[in-house]
C-alpha cells in the first residue's frame, strides 16, 4: 500500500509541476545540469559568470545538438565540443555588450569521465553519472570511493573504509555539509546515501582546504544539487535487497524540492543476495552463536530504510535559502530458544541503528566579488542493542549516542582575476553518551561527555593568468574550551604545469579530531557494530593529530593518464582501543602513533567506447606505542603492503559492461606460539602482527541495458555478480581460549559469489 501511494504521489507532483512551469525562465546553470544528466555529457564553465543568466528551457524530447543551438539563440553564450563527452562554454556577453572569453576549469579524467581530479588534488565523483561499477547493479556512493588509489576496505565493509592506512573513524564524512557518524546499511555492506540525490562527492586524501576540520585521514564530502534543475527528474528502482525512489521537483521559478526514499525488502523476501549478505555480516556474532547447541536462533528479521530531502528557495537573485534533512535506520530482531531438560525459555534480542540530521543554510551574494554562506546544523546518531544470555538468565542493554550541533560561516572575496580569499568561523558542540545495563548482577553505567570547540580559518587561492600554476594556502586555528589549548593547522596545495603533458603537485596538511571509535569487547552490540563513538579527554584519549606531505606527477596525452603520488603520514594520539586489536593487546590501554609511507599509482586509458584503469598502492605502515612491544615499532593492523585494482568498462548509449579484478596482500595477523601456546591460562602470542593472511583476490562483473519506453519514460535493467570465481577470502583471523584450555582459530570470510538484479524507471 505504501509503495502504491508513493508512486501516485510522484506522478501527481510530476503532472502538477509540468502544468505550472510552462514558459518559466530557468537559470542557465540548472538547464546545463539537466542536459548533462539527460545526454551523459559534461559542461565546463565558471559558475559566477553565467549565474545570473536565465532563459526558457529547450524541450526535453529534442536532440542534444538542437538544444545547444536553441540555447545559443536564446542566450549570449557559445558552446564548443571538446570531445564526445565534454562541452566548453567559450564566450559570454557581459553587461557592456563586449564579448568576454571564459577560462575553462581544468579538470582531468581520473578513473572515468565522471571521476575527475582538480588542480587542488581533490577527486571529484559524480555517482549518479558513473558509467558502471563492477559488482554492483546500481551506483553506490561509498563503494565508488574505494576505486580511488590509496582507498580500500580491508573487510569489504562500507563501515570500514581505510584511506592511506587510517581507520574508518579517521574519515570526515559530510552529507551536504553535515558531519555523519553512520555510513552504511546492512551494517556496512551498502552505502546509506542515495546516489540519485547526490550530485558529486569530493574526496580529499591530502592538502585539505582549511575550511574543513576533523578527519585526520581524509574528507569525503557528499554534495547535493544546490542549483535548480530545468526538468523534473523522477526515478523508481527495485533490486534483490531494496526498493527506492527519488524526485527533483521544480515547484516554481524560486522553489524546488528534492527527495529520495529507500526501503529494504529483506523482511518480506529472502533473496539469494540477502542470504549471502546476512551470512557475511552476522558470521561470528552472537546471532550465530549456539552456546554449545543449547540455544537456537530463529525468526531473524532485518530491514533498513532511509529518507533524504532538500528544499531550495531562491529569495532573490542574490539570496538563497537551503534546507536539508536525512533519516537512516537499520533494525534486526531475532528470537533465541533455550531447550534443556530443566526448563524451556524463549526471549527476543535485537539491535537498531539510526541517524537523523538536518541543516539550514543562507547564501548571500553581496557584490560581484564577495559572497557568504551561513549554515546551522544538527546531527544525531544512536545504536541500541539488547542481548539475552538464556543460560545465565542475563540481559545486557547497550547504547551509544552522538549529538553534534554546529554553526559554520564561510566568506569568499575575489581579488582581481587570479586570487580568491576565503575566511570562516566554525563552532561545534558534541555530546556522546554510553549506557550499559545488566540485570544479573545488577549493574548500570551512564557516561556522557560534552566538548565544545571554536575554529577560524583563512585561505588564499591563486590561479595564474597562463593557467600553469595553481596555489592554495590556508591555516586553521582550533580552540578547545574544555582543555584550554589551541591547535594550529597549516594546509597547502600546489599544482604546476611543466609543459603540455606533464604537471606536478605538492600537497601538505596538519589536521586533528576529537571523536573516535573504540572497541570495549569484541561481542559488544551483538558483535555486529561493536565500535562505539567516544570523545577525547586530553588524557587517556588525546586529541588525535596528523601530519602529511605528498609529491605527485601527472602525465596526460591522447586520453592516457598516468598519475603517481608518494606520501609520508604520521598520526599521533591513537589508542589501543580504537585500533581493534584481537591479540595480546586486546585489553591493553596505551597511547601511540602510526607512521606510514606509501605510493599511489594510477594508469587510465580511454578509447572510443572503452575506459580502462590500473591502480596500484604500496604502503609500509607501523605502530609505535608508549609501553607495548618494548616501545618498538610493529606492523599496523591495516598494513596492506600491496593493493592492485584493474577494471575496464565498455559503454554505449544503451549498453554498459564492467569487469574488475582486485588483489591485495593479506591482512597482518598475530599467531600463538607453537611450542608454548598457553601461559597462565592466557594465549601466548608471537610478536604482534608478525605474519600475514593469504592474499585477497576478487573478480566482479556488472552489466546494464537501457530501454526507452516512451519520450519521457526510460527503463534500465541491471545484473551484477560479486566475486565471480567464488573465491574464499579470509579477511580476519583471531584466536580464542576455550573453557577446556584449548585454542580455537576463528576466521572471518568475505562475501562469496553474490548475484543481484535491478530494474529502474526514470521519467
């Protein structure tokens, strides 16, 4: 019934908007964005130059060339086809009527035509335009990120994205400017963010803008459309895991509503995809534990949903108001039956995880050279778990909650034609609560900590007239009220074009963060989402700090890109608890650092209909702790020495085919001493992380086909296979001591062969 009403609602709004917007003049920038999505092309232009131009939009049913011709007749601009995919806006009439040539924004293809690299070293991804992602039937925001060199997940989880040797909590994840503390559905196998509402993703591994705080490893900034769309864009889709829909509705010439909704079908239908996902996530958790065959887990019910929306209101040509909202939810319930000669008992356990965030921003164009952006936001994350131990008649309740509120003010002043000067102020208040309650014996703990801090920043960006040099230099000042101390963070990005084909870049940064995730016990929160968020206390949990520098060189000619980057990175203030040790240091409490040196290499080649890439990462990542291992360095838990990804996509107008291969060194592992495995009822380990698992290898396949059902309705059918060869990859191994003083080896396995099918309608 809900699905029925949802479809009726979409079509009703579609009809209403079509009737309401006849002959309405739309901003040129939104018309170009719509044409990009409809015809799979990309326009290059300077936003501020065409920001004020409006015209009546061309009909959506006409061909691309006809639309270009129409726009040239209706507005003072000219278009130039660079190739099949890129169109530059080359000229524009200014207010005096003289023709002024636009400077093209220099972007280079990175992985594909919709994964680009800009002059500041940022990787820009357009997930809803990504041609195809091997192993997936549809775009996935955070899975796409993992195709960037230096980015991987050592256990295939969205909730464990490791960038240049860092843990997942060291990534600053932003959704339309709001910090998020949850990244995945299905407890890590699916991105929790709609790719159809996300306009672009900005990934920064180094040389971060001073406007960003937090995230000592990276910034993943997911940005929604901030400009109006010319036409109404709607879509409905179904695959073997969920059903979803989205819409971008132009309500008037000043008002637009964008929203997406997604809901799992897993509590209604148990598909082969669901079975493989369930087996992967809940392997080696309390849900699959049988307590020596005295308990049986039944009636497992899992589902998730998310809803996101953004309202765009242009008060005037100079004043813009934006409101955004997102809600994400995961829920699992299951029943445990205890049957022994003495008694029979049945109880329900479960876990739910949710995020809620909203933001309000006001943008003002004060003059041609000065603008400001004020944003107020609130972000809430919580995870609750109830776990019954039927044998001991014990109930454990756990809760982890984060409330993050903030204010951001950003200003930009254009000085002449080559310099932009940005300044800003941020205020954050973060409160984190951890609750534990046990009925037998009675125990209750409620720990809440709050931290406030202020940041101001200033940054200058310079682009030379000859387009050969781009320099961005900034500094960020942080003040923490509770600790009464300052942190100064310089940032640098330099790109210089040596000649027509070569350019080099220098990136450097210092960053810090006050939130992290820790593991108290491996079976916390049913062993599913065992990491909980905590705040720095500047003592047992210091403020985490990082320093990084990298040097890179790029070669681009005839649709061939070779990019290589060497880097050094040091992160201080980490604790043993947030590194997830499962060896002799599992219950240790110590403070230390890790130091990593590495190389990221990418080779990308595009032919007429084929785009192929090869990326390779090498890293040497080692810990040093104050007291552990006699203060000697030892391999990081995320020390993956070698990683290779090879992929190729074949793309036509209606048909897409993708194939990829992923190989990497095995994860580090600590093993028991063979000659003397147990000492004083404790496992006696060899040197920490001194051995490695077998190498990881996976091959994925995807294909989609578009079919035009009418002038306004298109369909897409997709098929994918994850791990085609059904290889058994071990992503983690650890050891436990049994009651009889024997040692058991526990192996966490990756996803096996996992198929998926999808069907989408766009109109």
